C-alpha cells in the first residue's frame, strides 16, 4: 500500500464532537525509533482495514514513565504519568491499545492508583479480537511453508499472563508455529527490560540477547515473531551477531498480519 493513511488525533475527534472506539497509544519507540515506526504503520494499516474508529494523542502523548520508574527515578515517573492521565481524562479516554508491552503494563497496572483507569489492550489482543469478529481477514499465502517462532515479551507474558493472543493470531498465517525451548511462563527476557535497554551491560560472560537469539535460531525459524519494539531490537541485533540476517527475519506480529492480509 503506497497511499498515505491519515491518523486523526483525539483533539480532532473532540472538535467534531465524536468519540473514537479506541485510543492508539503509540509510545516512544513507536514514535521515534525508525524500526519501531514500521510496526506502528503496520498496525495503523490493520486498524484502517478493519474500519476501526481510532485516534492518537499526537504531540500530547508523553512517555508513560516506565523507563524512569524501572531505573529508579520515581519522581520523574510520577510527573510523566500524572501529565498523561490529566490529558487522557480530559478527553474522556476509556479504552487504549498499544503495541508496546512496557506501555501496556504501565497504563494497565500502574496508572489506576494515580487516577488513570482505562481498559488497556496489547495490540495482539486487539488484532485477535478483530479477526474473531470478522473485521479483518488474514490470508497467509506468502507465509506458506515457513517456520515462525514467537518470543514472549516479559511484560506481556509473565507480567500480565497473556500468552495465547499472539499465538492465536500467528496461527492464522499459513505457516508452522514452533515453540522455543524456553517459552511462555518459562520464557527468557530479551535483555532490554527493566530499563536495561538504556544502559551499558553489567559484567558477565554473555549478553542476554545473544543467548536468547541463539535459542530462537536453534528452532530453525524463517521468522522470529516479536510483540515488543524492544524485543525486536534485541533479537535483530542477536540475529546479526550470528550473521543470520539473510536467512531469518525478525518481525512484529502486526507486520506479519498486515503483510498477509495486505490491508
């Protein structure tokens, strides 16, 4: 699809007196990281194809505060969170979807105590619902015969107990879904969680993302599926470390569905 897709803001919806079905929380990675922006665009294509009435906050969206809190700066977290809550409550936001498990966890579990009470969905949960409701159709043609393995993001899986939605979505592709040696509740972190993404590695004999990528490659996949922009970066770096980028792709679940359904 080459035509640009227009993404409306909450401010524009409010100006017309309308209310969107869902607020798409883009997140810092999805807004500013070149690789993660491709995930954002893929998810927007899916929302548009499903005729979901959605909006973003645009320049009114700030970091959820997750990295600040994980790094120990509680004061900064409180400032960022309270500002976001003020903005969203001002618009009467009820339902949020995000492609970042870190944003998902913070908005869902840490904002309520500060006055931000919303129904928060990870994008794989939302895509799964759209498929079940028949709002989008997935044709897995280009994925036929390929092997896909899914890496569970910590904040989606062990943090919030969601293991099935991404797998149910991936099973709609005409491919073989193979599990990693350590998956679901026994999954291994990609190495980026807990604000580790933004600091130098601590002393040790091996990087976490190298070990996780080696496990993923041992499953002989054509595609390593991710559901988190941080995991995507760490696994992509790991695949490059083993010089396998020509053979194995790292794709977000939304990218594969957008490609298969060709919304």
